[in-house]
C-alpha cells in the first residue's frame, strides 16, 4: 500500500489527522506539500473541480478521498488491505 499520495500543507490540522491515522495503521504513503509544489496544487484543484480541498489522498487505483473523516479513511485502508490479500 505504498502507492498512496497525501496532498496537503504543514499547517492543515485535517492533513495531520489523516497522516496520523495512516501512521497509526502503518500504511506507507508519500507526502506532498502543495504550498511548495505548484504541480501538486494543480493536481488537487483538478481532482476537486477547482477547489483547494486538503488533504486530498490519491490511491494506486486512481481513486481519491478529499478531506476524509477518520472513518472514511479507515474504511478505504481496510478495503485496500483486503483486496491486496485477495490479489
């Protein structure tokens, strides 16, 4: 599950919450700070139809979550874990 990218900012409390949940579940991810990466900012805007919604978490299957609750992110992690063991 290392093909997860979290787009956010260091000052975003929701970003810290989501990365903490990923860390707690020992899920590998790549962190991208959109404040210092204009390409990442454009990606977030494109995915969210022009809105700067963070965190935006992109998964290997092309799906993404924008500003997910802990429950939404945990459910996605569980789904990815079960599909990985079935594949």
